[in-house]
C-alpha cells in the first residue's frame, strides 16, 4: 500500500484553490427564472448522460484536503435480498446488509458508489457463497481500483428441535460473510458467526451446593445468556449449519426456541452438566476448530453477560500463528449482545 500512496502522491498535482469551492451562486432573479415543474417526459439520451457533470471522476485539481490515497471508500448497510444455499441443498433468500468498498488512488477525486450496488444486482439470482470472488472482481474492475472488500451481514434461520418435547422452532444466527481481493489478485474468504448459549458459573454452583448441604439453605447458582463470535478463514465450503453444530458440540447449552416444562427441566440439567467459565468456553471452541481441516485460521471471542456482576466476563483466543487481531475494541465487545 505504501508504494502506491507514494507513487500516486508524486504523480499528483497540488489542488488549485480556485476549484476548492465549486458551489455556483445565483442571484435571486436567476433562481426565480428556473422551471419549477418536474418534467416527467424527459428521457435523457446517451449523449445527454455523457454531458452530465461527474464530480466523482473529476480532475485531481478538485480534491479537497491532502491528495493522498484512501485505504477504503464505499457503501455500508445497502440492503437487498440475496440467495444462499443450505447444507441440505435447499435455496433460501435472505435480506442482506452489504458493506462494499475499494481503495482510492491519491490522484482520484472519488468513486461512483452506485457501481458497487449495481454489481450486486447483476448477481442477485446467483448464490452468494459461490460468486463472492466474481462480485469482488466485477466492482473492483468497474471502479478501476487496486483492491476491494465486501461484507454481507444476514440472519440465518435453522430449524431446531426442543430438548424433550415434540416441538421445534427456528433459531436465527447472526452471520457475516466477508471477502477481499488485493492488487495482485489474492482472494480471501471469512465467516463470522454468533452462537448464543447459557453459561452456568462453576463457582456459584459449588457455593449453592455448599449452602444446601451444610445449612439446608435454598440457593440458585447464577447463569447468564452468553455469546461466542467465531471468525474463520476458509477456502472450501464451510456450511453455516456446520459452525452451529461445532459450537453445540463444544458448549452444549445453546438457548432454546420452544420450551415446555420437560424442556426447561432438560435445560437446567444441561447447565448443571456443562458448567463453564468464559475461559472454558473459548478453550472448548478452540479444541473443535483445531480439528476442522477446512478452517485455515480462526478467532474466538466470548462474552458472558453476567447475572451476578454489573459487567461482562470476556475472553479471546486465536489459532496458532493467526492473522486475526486480538485487540478487540469496546464497540466490538458491545456488539456481542443478543438483539431481538
């Protein structure tokens, strides 16, 4: 990136001050002479469109501020329905929130952001996982950039059975699919998956048992809703259903959808059987992820949103020699809330 910034800066002329303010002032008389009626019949020709002002692609003299390269510029929270393939071969269409961006060279004023959106609409009938690389290449080329990034955020439903009753309900999982491609064509894919579970405190359990046995005192150990965010780098397909099952094997106490009395009893027994501190949760997930050969790199962050304390208990762990960052921001920790 640094050599691009230097090269682009060296080849850039300094902005001219006469172009810094491109707002044209009109007198009151001039403004009042405008036609204020919307022209519903006007259909611009190709030549008309070519003549329209295009400030994003204007000369470098229009740049305001320092004429340096921008690492990423684009759109966030652009929504559209996209198709996903389920592990059992079905197709599902989900509302998806898109973050798409590209790098911007120092001599360029800006980008045509609508081109990123149009790239997605060209692939709206195709499966996202299968075409992520092509979508990135498409808008990277359309915007003449040297790298591009994409983030697709959606809520993924999986039908889950109750623990003991003959019921089932849809559990929704927060998922983000990411991809990036650099200036020499290297392509990387990532999945971020939130798993919501219950964590019963081992220490609290032992103290409650001590009070019951020694003083015949009723006591309830504390447990709380907890969230694990699994981030993986992968090449071959890793199904979202696979990640859900991996988390379930590791932690065993996923929150439930449809609950009758027999299910509530089962859940209480599960919590008693699988007591866990936040340190335990991250290590249990690490153990499962290490065994999956499709996972090239991973990070686990866990947040136990305490019912005893006024604060959360947190933990982070990564794969050996991981490229994932272990410095988690306050904003990221705060996002680990199960929002209904």
